[in-house]
C-alpha cells in the first residue's frame, strides 16, 4: 500500500480537502485505485452533534456515519463509497484505547499517548486503507490521508507523531507528504511573501515530517523567483512545488495539478512512474470537458435557498454541489440566492423591514425554490411561508428532510384548514401533529441516534415525476438523517386532500416522497438526495428541480435517463432570450425580455439579472 499525506500550514481553510480529492483524481486517471482517510483532531466522536454554522455540513455515508464534509469531496471527485471508519477523530481513537484498557488488552501497562495512542492511529490507518471503496475486490493502490487543522495545533500533535512514525515504518518509497501552504500578498507591499510557508515547513520538519511536495495556495500564479526562493529555503525541489492559484471552479484543480506535472512528482516519490515499462499518463479528457463547460455557461438559473444557516455556504455544501451538477447537465449557470428563512417571517417586518423586503424580493424573483434540512424551530415559519408561496404560485419546489416536513405542515394548514398543524419538534402539544418523533428514537442520547444512512424507498406509482426522474425504477436507495417523520395516522387525510405520498418505506408506515400533481414541480423527500450526486451523474431530483425551473422538465422526463444531456437554447447576441421557461409560475410561458438593470455580483462570483430577461 502506498500513502499520500496532505497537511496544511499557516491558516486553515486553504482547501486541503479539494487538494486531496484532486490528487486522487489525478492518480486515478493514471490507472491507480484510490481510497481516502480524513483525520479530524477534535474530541467529538463524529460530526453528528456539531453545529453547521461552526463546522459546515454533516456529511452522511451509506453506513450511517456522520462525518466531515471533506469525505463528501472525496466521494464526489473519486466516485467511491466510504465508511464511517474513513473519518478518524481524536474522540474515536481515545475511545478505542480506553475500551481496550478496560478490557485489559494492555496487560497492566501504563496507557500513554506514546505508544498506545500513536499505535492505535497507525493500526486504524492500515486497517481502513485495506478496505475497498470502489466496488472492486482487494485493497486500493494508494490511500490519501488528509490531516485536518494546521501544523502546530496542539490538538493534532499525537497524529503528527503517529504519522511521523508511520512514514518511517512503511518506508520512504511508500509515503509521500504533500504540504499545502499559503503564499499571501500584502496590499501595502504588493509582492508574494514566502516567509509564512518557510516557517510552516520548518515547524513540520521539527515534528519529524519533511514535505516531498509543496502545494502553494495563492490568489494568482506564483512568480518564478518565488518558487526558487521556496525551493531554496524549504529544501524542496522546484519541480516538486506546485501552485494552486484561484480558479473559476474547483473542477480545474486536478487540471492545474496535471499542467504542473504534480502526478510525475508524486509517482516518482512512490516509485509508481510506470506500469509494464509504460509511463503513467493521466487521462482527464472528460474532466477537462466538464470544467470548461461549467465556465462557458452564461444563461443563469436562479434558485432561492431558504434556510437557517445561510451565513455559511459550507453548511449546505452537498446541496450546492448537487445544484451545480444538475445546472451543468441542463446547460445553465447556477445562481443561488441565499434567503434567511427567519427574514421571511412577520416579526422581521417589524424589527427589520429592509431585510424582510429583500428576502421576499429574492424569493419572488427565483425560478426555483429549495428548502434544505435543518434542526430547531428558528426560521421554520419562514420556510413554511416559502413552501406556501411556491405551491400557490406554481414555482418549482424541492423540500429536503425538514423541507419536506414543512411542506406537509403548510399543506395541512392552508389546504386542509388545520391552522394549528405543526411538528411535535416545534410544538409538542399541537392539536394536529403532522410530523412526529420516530418511536425508536432517543430523546436523551443525541449522537448517532437518528435514522441514518442508506435506506430503501419504494415507489407507490409510476405516474409521478419522482419515479420518472429516477428512471421508472421500483425503488431507490438514498441516505437519511432525521428524527421526525410524517405522522402515518394522518396520511389518509392528506391523500384525500390531494397530497400524494409517492414513495414509502418497506413497511408503508414511513413517508419518503411527497408530490403535488397539479403543479409544475412540487416534490419533498425525507432523505438527502444531495449526498449521492456526482458531477457526471447529477441527483435525479435536483435535475428535476433545475429542469423545471428552466422549462426543460418534459424533455428530461421523456428521456427517462438520469444523465440527460439537454441541448441549450439559442440566445441572440442582443440579450433577448426566446425559449420556453418555467418562471414565476408560468410553466411554459414565453420569455422575451431585456435586462433592465445591470447584473449584480453575488458572493460566489456568479451574476444574476434584475430584470425579466437574461443577460448574455
């Protein structure tokens, strides 16, 4: 087994996860089988009880593991299925060691960080690295390990020591260290500074690890003299220094690495330069085409993301990626309008009229509305209002987990005339409990007690959009993460009122998919389809949302294919668009307008039009 360790220096948030994933793409394109491990130095056993605002989204695996969001990057980039053990935390390691101590495994020895904790880390890495994750038999060729945090953090010291020992134990030809560091530019000086990276590498060496490859993050490409300086002071060959400069989309990162021959440097360290005497050359034609296509898209599709964690985009990372995958498949440039759900509520009108007005403007101008999952009652009424607006105005709508539950609550209140309808999560004493706590759940133990992981959903009819989007299959396997569910005792009332439960669990007691027939696209799901979306195979339901928002849903449904390729509409150079679009309640209305206001940039660098047309 060969190992590639990715560490970070200077500051956190440099993109170690994307770097590790991109290295995996590059090596996989060279014909190697890849697996991945993420090390998180925090004491939590897993990411399940951590706030999305503080840590980003909780990514859920097939086996129910609640893990760091970087494992989502690994799965999306490498098309692999990881396990909960592919995410190592300090909590897991210490828990394992303490359990062994209680059983007497250490035979009376004094249990210490060295050697017991460090040995446990090394044994965990070797054990998990041998587990196949690509559907094939036997272990992978290369395991990519990402160490979270920054070199010098106190909490990661035991991992640094363990990995230092590990590199010596497996041998130099089986271990490659890639250190990701920042090369900043001070505005007052205007030149790229190498000192932070020098200090970071010096600190790494003092801890027993020496980088084989330097991956330098910067806003722009490195100057030639900067690379020479880094090579001289960091003792790394210039050919082994790669520059990860800012790019238009992250799909370019593997291509940037390839252009700088990072694969040759890594393969040389690992003695994997050739197979049968033939040099390994990465084949990335499809990846290149996808990255270029994403950049070339200029017709926007605007999706309102109505949530409570809108202050941090990483809180909805997999949702954003699934939207992007679907948008590219529909030949549209994704524009996400972040709508804080609490800003839609009536109390905000009184407290902050401007925020309330802005939120409603974004919602009303959107071509599609998505309400993602979440916990707690803050902003729930705003999400209900968003679902109501989408239902009444025929705006394409997708509700995920809590998003489905609030759609059920809104339907009960507005259509079934049950004004007190609610979830027992928000009102334990509600007279109309549309959503209830699952009977097997725990109200005292929080971690790992939800309905987690891959579960099967059976379609109740083929005459629904959801079934057709999935290719008219009888069932689908999707990943779950929830404690509350639609009250099965109220299902007959809902169905009589016109709400279709088109997908159910095997027992028929758990509702998985809702749909409205007399609506262009109004779908809610209890599971999280975003977790299994891939760049080349977008999630069926996200594809349905984007297709409905752009007037292409009938084409997608007729194609009966998950990976439908849609021919883009022709756009005149004068800025007019003549195509059928599903916009603002008109499922097949013609749009022939001109942009009346200039495009406004969003935080993510995308643009949207404030008029009735689309700027080209």
